[in-house]
C-alpha cells in the first residue's frame, strides 16, 4: 500500500524538481550555444594579434577596417581595445552584458598581451546572440506548463474516483440499490480504494437490512389481512348472537384500527415499489382539496374543529399531473394529522397558491406544534413526536404522503405555523395552466 498523502507529496515535489532542473538545463543549453558560436571561431587570437600589429604600424583606422572586414566574414562584431581606454566605445547593450553578473550572457573577451582585449559578439540576432529576457520567458513558460500538467494530473487522480463515488451515492439514494463503486477504484491500494471498498460493504449491508425490513413488514401486513377479515366476520356474528354490545363495539374498533394500519403499510410499500411508474392524469388541486375536506367533514365535526380553505385567483384553473387516488390519500393523511392534533374549538387552515410554476398546498393546525429538532423526522415511517404532540396513530400518514409527493416529482416540508402549530406544505409542479 502506497498512501495517497505520499503520492501527492512526491508528485508535487518531483514536478517542482523536474521543472527547476529542466528549465535550467534548457536555459544553459541556449546560453552555451551563444558562447560557443563565438568562441568556436578558429584563429580569433591570431586575428587579434595581427590587428595589434596593423594598429602599431599603420594606425587605429587601418586596424578598425581590418577587424571590420574580418568580422563580416565571421559574422561577428570585433573591437580591439586597450584596457586603459575603458569600454565607452562599446554599444550600450554590450556594456550591459559585460557588466552583468550572469556570466554566460557576456560577449566573448579575449585577453591579449600588451594590455589589449579583443571583444567579439554576433552581428545578427540568432544562434549566437539571444535577448536575456528570452531565457526568462522560456524558463517561466516551461515551469508553468510542467506545474500545470502535474497539478492537473494530481487533481484528476484524486477527484475522479471521488466524483464517481459521489455520483454512485446519489444514484443509490435515488433508488438504484444494486449499484456499487466500480472494482477499478475499489481495487486501488491506497486510501481511496479503502474508502470505495468500505462504501460498497456499507451499501450492501444497509440495502440488505432495508430489504429485509421492507419484506418483513409487507409479508406481515399481507398475512394479517386474512385473519383480520375473519375476525371481523366473527365479531359481527357474535354481535348478532346477542353478545355484550359494548365489548363487541370495543373489539370492532380495535379490529378496524388494525385493518387501517395494515392498509397504510401496504400503501406505503406499494408507492415505494412503483416510484415514478404510477399512472398519471390531469388533476385540479383546488377541486381535489375540496374533495379531501368534504370526506373529512364528519371527522372534523366530531373533533369540533373547523376547516377553512383559501385559494388564490390564479390557481383555480391550474392542473397537476398525477394519480388522483394517491394524491387524495397524501392530502387526506396530512389533513387527518392536523385534525388529530388540533384542540377542539380551533381551526385548520388550508391554503392553495401558485408560485413560479408550482402549486403550493399548505395545511396548518393550531395545536401544540413540533420542536424544531424533530421536524426533519416527521416524515419517517413509524416516527411519532409524542413529547410535543399527543394523539393516536402509527407514524405512517406523513411518511406515505412524503413518498406519494416524491413519486409525483414534488416536494413536502414541515415548519412551525404562525399560530404555534404545525404547517405542512406540499409543492407540485404545474402541468396545465388554463
């Protein structure tokens, strides 16, 4: 196993080291070519000695002409100078190069006897005379390219498997529980490979537990339906035979509660299995909400709770796409939850409005409310916020509503109401705007 930390460390270190070495080598090669182009000229010293002899015998002008003609043949500028003359006769770029601390940039200087110097530099910009800034550009450009390439490879090496695991996790969360991180990544001998292997093992275990739980509840629910039906028939027969009416009524109520719970569980798993494959048709949310409130009118009256609905003008002709029966069940569960937890003499407020292509249906009660830390758990199956909201039930109504809304590409959330109760809001995308 070669840890990822040391891979990144060594990769960056080697990239920097290679950049420095390669850039210096490249610069040195180019500078050496400049000096070699001058110093490899054969006979420069002999030519300088001849120029000294001409200067002593014929004068400075003749020596200058001689060096000029020879320089044209060699493609060089040649100047013969006495050391006491100084270097003011030289062009400024040449003086700057000779005074520079970067030795390879300097022109070739051949020391001669009698205090003379022959200074030579190329006539043309090319092999033998390169601008010092050119070397800096080469060094910086090469360093930039190598470091950029190294960083790109490191970022790709690290981020690509992590991005793959992120996408895999999102798809698993979306329902594709058979998906796993690829073996290419899980087989890596570093921290990323260990993470991928642990992720696959965790996902397999969690999916196995969820499947067992789902199948267990589904099987129990199916198995309960037959004895509950037979029990109901037996209760009715016992009632007809003159048994204690109060006892029979109590047993019948418990039987009905068990049947309702079984139906809720079966609905929950039917929606979870169907997902987005439910049958859909155009549904008017205002009309649907009126039907839900009409069906719950008797129960609301029994609870001594008034239900009121307000709808904006622009939502009356809107339609959403979905299964009317399932949407009715979701809204009915939310309304029943509000009625169960609303004190007698108070109201349940229902609001329907259109917001940016979505239909918002809010149901708010005036009960005791729910603590903020419990709000995220309200839509979990079998969760009941008993400490903040009393009442009967099994914690399935809001869980079923959540799955139904999700199957319709909608959103559902819970928050504290204006009057201190609970407000549950369902958001569904608009399908038709008439």
